[in-house]
C-alpha cells in the first residue's frame, strides 16, 4: 500500500489504520489467543511508524472483548500525556496516574496510563488496585526501568513496544524479560511507501580516541564535553552546518549540558537564530522554546537527550549528531526525530560528527532484529572500537576547501600505504613526512599563481595535516600529546619553508614555464 505525503499529513489519528498497522494488530492478538496469560511479547516498529496508534487500537479492542483492565506504562511524563491523548482519540477513557492523581475514582476506569517511577511508588504504597489488570503495555520497552515492576503483574499479558529491541543495559538483555519478538515494517519499507522521509547522511571523520566509555557502556559526559567543547570541534560543527543545513530548521544533539551551551554561544555569536534546551528548563520555558522552534523556519535548537523520545516536530529538516554514542537505540532515536514526512518534505539531512555512521551503518539498514534480540552480545561485540574505525578513515576535504584545489586531480596522500612501502624498502619512517610535505606543496603550487597564493592555500590544510600526523603516529606507535603537537607544528613550518625554497622550480615543472615576476 502506498500513501501520499499529503494524505499522511492530513490523516486524523485514531480513525484510519494503515494496512501494516492492522497486520501488526492481528499478529499481536493472535499471540494473545495462543499464549498463556502471563506471556511477555515484544513488538518492534521504527520511530514514526505509529507505535502509539497501534497499541491504542489494541487497548480499544481489548477492552471491548475482555472484562479486564489495561495499564500503559511510559518512562517520561510527556509520553504519559501524549499516550493519554491518543487513547482518548480512540475513544478509550483513561486515567493518568501521576504523583498528584486522586485515586478515589479509579474504579470508574478500565485503562490507566502511568510513568514507571510514579507507578512503582503507588504500587509499593498499595494505593492502586491492579488485581484486574489483564494487559500491560510498555512504551519504549528497551529502557530497563520497567523490569522492576514485572513482579506486580505475574498474571498479566505484557506487551512491550520499541523501535530498537536492544536493551539500554548490556547486562540485562531483553530476551531475559520477553518470550518473543514480533518485527514490524522496516525503515526502508516505510520510506519506499512514503510513510517516512529519507535520510541523507553526511559523516565528518572525527578523532574519538580521547573518549572514555563509562559503566553504562556509552561514552562519559565528561570525556565527551572535553572533546566537543574545544575550538576545533565547534568550528567543524558550524562549518558543517553552513555547508549542509544553513537556513533550514535544525536539531542538534549533544552529550552534556556544557557542550550544548557552548554550541548555543557559537551559533548565537555567528548571528544564527538558536535556542538551548535541557532538563533544567521549566515547563513554561520549554513550552515557549518549542513554540518558537516550531514557528521559526530557520530555527536551530541545541539540546541534551531530552528530545530523543516523545518529541514530534515534523518540520525538522536537519539533524546534527554532535556527539558519539555506543547505543544503537540512541542513534536511531536521534535520526528518527527528522524522519516525519510532510507534503513538502520527502527527505532530510543528517550531519554526523561522532563517527556513528561508521559504527552502526546507515540509518534504515535492514537489521536482523530477531538475531539482535536473541544474541545481543554477538551484535554488540561486532561493533568496531574507535581506534579500528579511525584506521579505515580517509580524509576528505570539505567542499569549500576542495574547490580551492580544483586544479589537482588527487589531493589524498595515503600515509599508511607509504609507511608500509618505506619499511619494506629499508627506509627511515621520517621519509613519509617528507613525501607528505612534498605532496602538500605540489597541490598548493598547482593552484597558485605566486608564492603568496601557495602560502595562503597551505593554511587551509590544517585538518588534512592533523589527519596525516595522527595516521603517521599510529604507524610508528608513538602518540603522546606533546609529541603529536610538536610534529604538527614542525610539519607546518617545514611545509612553508619548502614552498619558499622550491616554489619556482616546482611551478615550472607543473606548468612548463616559470612563474611571472
């Protein structure tokens, strides 16, 4: 079945289901019928595929055909409210169990929506009667905060829904808490049938070996902030934005409030319309910021984790991953924030500044979720570490820089290949840097009319020089910070010196005539 973007945008939630949603509901109810009452079923569907629509219709049908109650659990208060509203659209009267809820009228409801922590407190205090709960639905089921509540529902059918059936805690795999996984439509299928927008991903190679992995299996905030608040990374961020996203609504994800504030200051000083959002903002501030973001066509919103789930703004046109993550789930959630389709939007842009594309592959790859569900460690162990990832990198000049070297056919110099060849020839490793300097000098002179042009072009090679030096130090297994910084500085001095000494000679070799005086 295919649907136009206009039809998708104008569809009224709760009145019509798409064929793949109806198919999922039928599969889930078939499992209800065949499995024991305490069965734990997990359903996977990509972000934007309509998980809330599906389980709202499941609640409606379940209450119509069973004399039992339903409980829907979420991990954030915003999701509670969104879920409650969606259930109401499906004609399901429901009660939100929050910290201020009056439970004296709970007997009037057959459906409850609760945040996991609040529910845990209410159940521990024995304030909520759950004796008649037949179905428990868990939204964003990959979060492990829900599992502590399973003991209260030993006679209930549990349905977990998630875009990525990979646990947020590598030590608590989802297969330990769920009996079976049903896999829904793929991202590729949803894109082909115009349910989701297509992602155009631009990955900028970043050196991440300074990052530290914490106890939760992902990079620590501190090590991320040390890297992403430095001038080089902030410059790379704004250059990438100007190259790919300028003038379009952009959402930037960071790992740490301090990083996001640095990003905010950087864009504000550059004159761009930007706002910062984190968990410290009040509800009133958050509402005002999101309203501004929605209404401003070229708005930039820099944030920390808060908008990875429960945030739906279809007009987002660019996603910037200004962070690295080891979490496949987070990778898919962040990119998914841009995937909502509109009548004027069939694709969106992703800027990756954390090597996430190299780590996980393209968003929308048809992953074998059944295999990942059954053997999560096998999948996780197969992800390359940062050092191995960076071994495979090839430096690509930004388009604006490459344009300055337009007369050069090839601006790439393979340090590792040249190093291996020099060792086999019994040469000193230092010849690699000499040849690299000669190559850089050649492309500078190739695109210059005089020495001053060449020296100006040499200043544009800062990132390429840094890349070559890092690759060289890996080859010689010597990479202390002071040594690397000294090499970079020495390289630049020698390149300028080489240009001054050899410009006329190299210019004539290239062009067949000497430079004009």
